[in-house]
C-alpha cells in the first residue's frame, strides 16, 4: 500500500462533465469532477487519459479523466475562437484625455490603443487608453498561450496534528482594496493569535521607529546578500531603498505559535506554497464600481512619504484600475485562492475573514 507521500493528489482547476465530452473512450469509465475537487491520480501512463479517483469520497471508483496535456490542447483550440468574438469595453465617459462615450471593440482599435499609449506618455499624461492597451496585451498574451490554462495543481493530504503549527494566512488583492485594513483589524482583534512579519529595509530608521518592530534596518550589502541567498519571499524598491519580506520572518511569527498574516502579490504565493506553510489564501476583491463609488468616496490614506499629503481621494481611474487588476489577478492566480471575499463594506468583509 503506497503511503500518502508516494501518492499523487491534485486539485482540479476546471469542471469536467464526461456526459458532454464526445471524445471520451467510454462514458461509464469516466470520472466527473468540479473545479476544486481533489483527485488521486492512479496512472498518467496514457498521454491523453489519466486514471484517477475522487480523493475525498472514500468509495469512489477509479476512472478516466482528461490528462493535463489534453485539457491544455482543448483550451488552446477554443481560445482563437474567443479572440474573434466581439468583445466590447466601455471606457469611462469622463476620461479627460480621450473623451469617448461609444462602445469600443477590442480587436478593431488595438492600433489606436498603442498609438494613444505613446502619445499620452509623451504628453506626460495618464490615459485610461493606456490601461486599456495594457489590458488588451495581458488578455491576448493569454490567448496566444503564454499563460498556461489552469488544469490540475498538486496538493498533499493535510493530516492535522494537535501540535501542528498554524497555517500561513496570505491576503492578496489589488492596491486600495483594503488588504492592509483587514490585516490591521485582525491584529487588533486578537494580538495573541495573529502576527505579522517585520520587513527588511535599507532606508534610515525614523525617529519613532524601532529595530525589529517596524523594520529590520540593514545595509544595502546585507540586503543584496539576502537576495542572492534567496532569503526573501518578495522584495522591491521604493524611493531608492530596498524593502523585502524574508522567509525567516514568517518562521519567527509561526514559532511564537501565532497565525502569520502575510500580504504579497499573488505571483509570490507559489514561494510559500509548501507543505510547511500550508498557506490559506484569501483574495480580497473590490465590489462593482457603483458600490465603490458609494463606499469609497471618502479619502484614502497615502503614507508613502513622511511629509506627503496624507489624504488623497480615490479617483474614477483608481476604481477602474482596481477592478481591472483584480480581474487579472483572478484570471492568472485564481486557482491558488482558497477564499474570495468581496470588500464592499469593510465590517462585513472583516467578519468573513
Ligand atoms: P516606508 O518607508 O514609508 O515605511 O514604506 C514605504 C513603502 O515601502 C511602502 O508603502 C511599501 O510600498 C514599501 N514596502 C514596505 N515594506 C515592504 C515589503 O516588505 N516589501 C516591499 N516590496 N515593499 C515594502
């Protein structure tokens, strides 16, 4: 009998209904599943049809499922058709640079998008056409196959032991959606239960800050050594200084017996997708634009610079960006999310988290 370690388990990232699949060699031998179901893979010998059984259903029988290659090929075949489907976007009517009120077809105006992008950059103005062009490029990148369609993701059975450490809780979402506020509320609600990582930075310590509380203040040399040693889950630069979150800092919070709350860009989730961290990923997404307009008319805080104007109001463009970015995140990384929360009202979203 193979041990759990020797078995291969995957989570399906798409729905599969054999009764709608005319290519299945034998209807009765197929296993139906839905996105999110865990399957135990019994054989991948055949390139087209794998053998599997539903893992969470103890008396489920084994049968055929489409292999990763087969599903990828099918999606690739369907996508060019999607490219030619008329897809319309309505740019915001109050765009100051290019006032457009008519519906626009993606395909027809790609060239104009790019031209608009260059022109508005030269003028030093931000244009939502630029955003549209970027969106089109991201979308077409998916169409032309540079982003693989989600098929199956390997998972491991998680037998919880009483002395197990808590799982890592990862909060992700577009800037401005409220990830920071949710993290702050969780911390205040139960400081003995939740903890956050202390980031590293190469900037000078400010008067009110303390080493190891606000940041670990390190030299550029040390930071760069940490980068080379792959010690950061993520890092970046801001205002000419490095900032980053290390794996060590996650361990430190977990060693205190606390639930570590981490907020990172979804592209970094894979870094912590280990059996040790067993991350539970919460995606915070914005509500519809009408609700954003109603609930976020209030100011947003900008605390990037000490002397910066602390208050700025969300613009219509911020809302469009937020929704656009959330869509992209969900398309590209949705298969890594355990829970999706819509932050229309912060108190409700907090309760859900
Ligand atoms: P401050 O220097 O005012 O404390 O932080 C300025 C900015 O540094 C933050 O708004 C954020 O953009 C960035 N920052 C802070 N911590 C981190 C981190 O751990 N990783 C990254 N990539 N950026 C950070």
